C-alpha cells in the first residue's frame, strides 16, 4: 500500500466547484479500486491553524491505495476534474514510518519504511477536538505555530481539516527525521502543548504519523 496526498490551488471563481466536489468525491474515492482509506481535505494557510486560517482556494485529498492502482487513481475522473480547475497541483507519494492513534476509528497507515529513513519526511497530525475544549485548544495554538515556522529543517506546512471546527490537522514537509524530532522533543512551546493535552484531555481522537517521501510532483 502507498499513501498519496494531493493539494490543489484554485481560482476564487472555482470555489463553488470545490464545495460541490468536496461533497461527492469522498464517496467516489472510497469506492475506487485498491483504496482502503480516503479523506477529502480543506486547507489552511498554515499561519494560525485555527478556523480563521481557512483557505478556500486550496483543497486536497489523502488516499491509501494499492501500488497497482496508483496510476488509475491519478487518471481517475475525480483527480482529473480537480486538475482541470486548478492553477497548480502538488502530489506526494509516501511510505509510513510510524503511526500512532486513530483516524475516524481506523488505523489507516501500516508501517512500510524503515525508522532510520534518510531523506525528506512528512508529518501528519489529526485530532477530533472535544467541543468543551475547543477554545482552550485554540488559545494554545499560537506559540506552537510560531515555534513550528521557525524550526530548522521545515520545508513547508499547511493546515488540513475535514471541517472548519473540531477536526483539525497539519501537514508538514521536513528535510529529515531529525528535524521533526528536534521540533517535537526540544521545542518548549510544543512540549507545553503536549503537557496540556494530557492535563485537559483535549481530544476525542488523535493521530500522529510520519512518512518517508518517495516522490514529489509539483510545488506546495
């Protein structure tokens, strides 16, 4: 199995198209041959990772699919329709290094890359935030965001989500596994957020996964 993520940038005139496709493509992707997990994603600018960060001109999808069906997915009606309306497309092929937690009550990523992988890596976080903890969670975000953007080895990061509120996540591309570890375990802001997560029990469900980058096409 391979994990593939697409991000598309569209013109504002095509936002109604995007909203319509978001409503129907989730089911279409899940029914595609070889697919074991699929999510359509709204995106944020990667500046605050709060609802105000939402970017209606950027959308994406994440699909776990058998290697033999990857070409069919890339040429499918779903992907080509998004491609026809986009001003740019980014695609990354990923092999999971490690994954903890659940996403929609599933464990979608099976480890297939070595822990000592030497190359660019992607980190994906995803959480379903308890309604009672939403405000507390968003108040904790700014220091972590500032720390993330100043982290050595970060190439790019954007917010991802399945809904404007409550289902939040991040996609980040890094130069190396060590760069991710330095941010996660040495950054004071991130360490404080981890402690608060335990103290306040923010999440009804959470997932953190790291991936080896197999191939990148386009620019994020």
